[in-house]
C-alpha cells in the first residue's frame, strides 16, 4: 500500500530512529492488526503502533536496514514476516471479519451464490458462516458475560437445531453487515475529524546561508532552517516569517473565513495555505511538535473520554440481554413453540443503544472541529449541556487584551493633539502594548511626530524621560511623576478619579516640570461580549460570574456594562481555582472560560474548562474545550451543539427501545417468524446508526442570541 512519512526523528546516542507515517489506504481492524504484528516481527524494530482509525503507523528502528525493511513491508513488497502470538481478543476480531469487504462477501454469498447451491451444500455454507459468531458468543459466555454476542450465538444455535438454514444464512449476513457498519461509521467519524488537517507536503525549498535554494524532504527539515513557501502552497511547519509578505488562509487552524496578512515577525502554522505572496519562514516547530499534529494527536485520544450518557446506555443495553433471554424462555414455556422463542432471541435492545450513542458523540465532535471548537471527549459534551454556572475570567477573555487609547486630556492652555503627538514620539521606541496603543492612536488621528528629541531614557515600570525641542519631557505613571520627579498632577484630580473608576490605566506627560497632559488606556471589551452573556443566560445558565484581579469599582463597572450581576474582584491568580471549587461544593456545575496561565487551576477545577483560541498554550492544554477562533460566540455554538447532540442521543434511544418492543410483541403475540424479526431488528439498528451520524446543519453567519429566560 502507498504511504507518506509524516515525521522522522533521527537516532541518537542511546535512542533508536523514530518514524511516523500515514498509509493512504483505509485500514480495517484486521489489516491494522496484521500490519502491526508483521512490523513487530521485523528484526531491529520495536515500539510498533498502528491506529486503523486514522491510518497512522509508528515504529522505532535500530538501524537503517530495519527502517528499510519496515517501509518495504508497509508498501507490500516483503510482507512475509510471521506474526507474533496473537491474543484471543485479536483472533476474535479476525474470525468475525469486521471489515466492509467481509460484509460484501456475506451479501453476495446469501443473495447471489446461495440460491444456486443444492440443499446439502447450502446447509454447509450457512453452518460455516455461523461458526465465527458462535465462537464469539462462546468466548463471552466463558468470560461470564451475558451480552449481545451470546444472544446472537443462541439465536443461531436454535436456528441450526431447527435446521432452519435460511434463517441462519440471513442472520449471519445481517450480523456481518452490522459489524461492517459499525467499523465503517467509526472510521468515517474519526477520519473526518482529521481529514481537513492532513498535511500533503513531501518536500520543501530550503534557503541556504549562501543564498541558494535547495529542495529537501520535509523529514530532514530542522528547527532554525529557513524554508520558502509561495502562492498556492501549504505551510508544512510552525514558524516565524523572516522576510516577504503573504496572505494566508488559516481556516483549517483558526476557522477564520478571510485570509490574514503575515509579514516579518508574524507567526504561521503548519496546515495553513499561502493564497498570495511569497515568504521565507524560520522553522520553530516541525513534525509532531507542530500545532497541527498536536490537534491530530488530541483527536486520536479523544474517543477514550467516554461520556456518562454512553456509560448509562451501555449499562442499560447489557441489562437488557438477560431480560431477552428470560422472555424467550417464558415464551417457549407457555407456547412450546421454539420458533416464537427464536424470534424473541433475534430482537434485542443493546445493538442500537451501544452503537448509536458513541456515533452521535463522535459526529458532534466532528461538527465542532469543523466550526473551530475542539471538544476533548464525549464526557465534556455532556458536561457542557448540564452546566448551569458560567464563570468568566475578565482580562483576555471578556476583553481583547489589546490596549487602546480611550481619552487624551490636556492641561489648561495645552492642545490635545500636540500632547498626543509628543507621547507617540516618545513611546515609538518601545515595543510594549501600551506604547503601541499610543503610537497607533496618533497614526489614526493623522498626527505626525518626527523624531527630534535627544536620548530617550526608559525607567522600567515607571516611564520615560527625554528632551524635545529644548524642553524636558517626562512621560509615565502617577507615582513616577509625583513621587520620583516631584511634579504636581492636581490639575487632573477629577479626571484621574473618573478614568480609574472606569477601570482605565492612566499615563501623564510633564513638560519642564509642569503637568501638560494625561492619556487613559483601556483594555476594550470584546464587541460580542454583552450579547454572548445575554445569549448564555437564555440557554439555561442560572448564574454568570466574572472574576478579576481588578479593584471593586472597575469590576463593578465592567460587570454592569456586560449585564453580569455577580462578580469577584481583587482575585489573586491562586484563588481562581478555589472560587470554582467553592461553587462546585454549593452544587453548581461550572463552565469556566479563561485564556491565561493563571486560569489553569480554575479550568481544571471546573466541570468543563474552556480556553479561548488566542489564549496561552497552558490554558489550551488544561482546558477540556478549545476554541480555535478568538470569539466568544463559540460559547453559544458549543452549548447549542451539546444540546442538539444529547437530544439526538435520547431520541435514538427511545426509537430503539420502542421499535424493538413492537417487534418483540409481534413475535410473541402474532408469531412473526425469526427471519422477519431479524431483518426488522437489524434494519432498525442501521437506521438509528445512520441518524446518529447525520450531519448537523450549519447556520449562516453569527448565531442569533436566544431571548433571556
């Protein structure tokens, strides 16, 4: 089969070579099992992992020869290795033929080949096709498990004893189709989670120190290398733009609908596409260290996080099997009709319940990924729906974390535009966010500020001193000007009180020892924040809180602007987690939304933690849900998605129980034949499974906030 090497880590002094690749064909569980054991048998090879859902293969090679042999085996050139001992569970998978081709064979055998066979040969074929399912049921019974496998084996045994080989053939065909459907739908659901993240790049152009450009395999690219990416090409690494300019489509990583401009110093990520331009990128992460591969790894592990609702329905399905056996026994006891008893055995509740629930969860997770919402497992999907308390961090979550100028205030006799120009002239030398906010505001106002001053001195955490046009200038905090330089700022007393009450930071400009101007800096609220708060209240959140390290006045002002009635001010980073735990002790089911390193404990303590897409790496690593878009509207989307997913799961469960109950009633009262009940039961399971994986409809544009309850 064809394959593509995704990442290679060269051998070290005490470390074998690590190779990860992706096969281009769809793997069935059986094919993955055989490939894994075949690779394990190659001398010098170890640590073999094969994931049939995502088509990923990982192995460690002690030598170049072992690596070459492994790749040749994957390519199908030398697939002669003898597998190691296979576990009983793995043998069971091989015997039952859980793959689409096995289902095709079963269908062709029943509808095409069987009608032309003489009766003795037809009976033999039906019996042989039943053996894998009989063994599967026997193994479960030996382990003390009374499950659906035992139920299927019992129905087949009864049909064989009655010499009803038509029913045996039909049932084995339906079971093969059902197994294939389960494998196919799971593979499709998980594959679709990662298909948009597939990186289809074999080689890249590397810029050498002498200025020459050479093509190299992606696996040979290392951190610090300079690679060239031009129009229409995928970016294969995480990195920083060293030179050039381009418009980049980041939809696969961030969900942004419009291309973004990236020039010198801008960050770019693997999996994004250069739509226009040409850039040279200095590599910071390559292979499995890129954000793209971290997302893929996250998706591969996400199915392990089973939700409580999956566990409940699985438990219910298992409990239904003894009930079916008991009912079949009673039917035989009262009617002495083995056919009616067999018809009862062929109807059970567990198939639809066990299969449809995880498929619905995977479908919801896939849809979330397409919308820029990564949900770390099924259990968190349910937690999102059940949460009744929403806790927001303020800075960077409800606000943009991009300071901007809110007001420029001049002293009597001064000109506000002149004051802003001087401040921009002094601040343009420094890269911190407040300096950029002042310089950008001056540019927006069309104010030119030519550099005519002498040496600029920056006093860390205080301010700036310089000389401009023969005047002594001081720009900085109130403490710096009043306490360090002895400048009276009393002329701004009322302005200071007003601006600080609004939660704004203030800086002052003094010229020749006299207060000349004041500028107020704010961290603007996200434009959608108020509407999102209102929408979330309408979606069932009974308590919405804001926690912040700001003072009481600032917190109260911001909360009132957002429509939040409950807040906590003066909160230290270490106390955020304690607040969430206190809410949990009160019986609240908390959804915590944050973006910073200091939000980590609170995100972990909540029933479900949500990290903003523009937050820190730590917040995204700790959170259960990660937004790749930098918008609070995704909170509304994920709540609605969870609600719809849980509603679909409950609907499927009611349909499965209701319809199968009707089939049981028909078998008991009206004597429906075993073949018919088998068809009805399996068709119901297939229909419910298809409903579980039915795509969610996407709306156009921004979600419409529901009215407050």
